[in-house]
C-alpha cells in the first residue's frame, strides 16, 4: 500500500517530495500502485533521489557508472543484482520526477 511509504519519513521536506512524486505520477496517468521493495524493506525513494541528484542526476550516474556508489550510500551491498534493481526502481518511480 502506497501509504506505507509515508512511514519512512518524519520531516516535511521528505513528505513533500513524496507528495509531489505521487501527484506527478497520478497526473501522468501512471499512478504508483505498488510500493518499491528492496531487501524485503520499503525502498526510501527520497534518499535514492537525493543520492542520485547529489551525483549529478541519473544520466551522469549512469554514464560514470556510479550506481554502485548509490547502492553503498543507501546501505545496500553493491552486487550486480542490487545495482540493477536500484536502477530499475529509479527509472520506474523517480525518473519522471527528475525530468519534470
């Protein structure tokens, strides 16, 4: 349930990000219906966005092969499977927000 994502955040900035992200996806006709899961836990979309943005955005992260750094910054192991899953979640959930 998407409402579970809000349980990850306790500050207004993070909740505002999630509000904007979910609203944008809804407006684009692609609402978030399933929560993203990594290692059997909710994926922190705010921190994923923040780490990627701090490294220059998804294009920069992809071109410079920095997804491993994103994974370790978020506390994940840097296996190919984890890195690919993070990239896939980013593209699916956050990329439309980054491109707005």
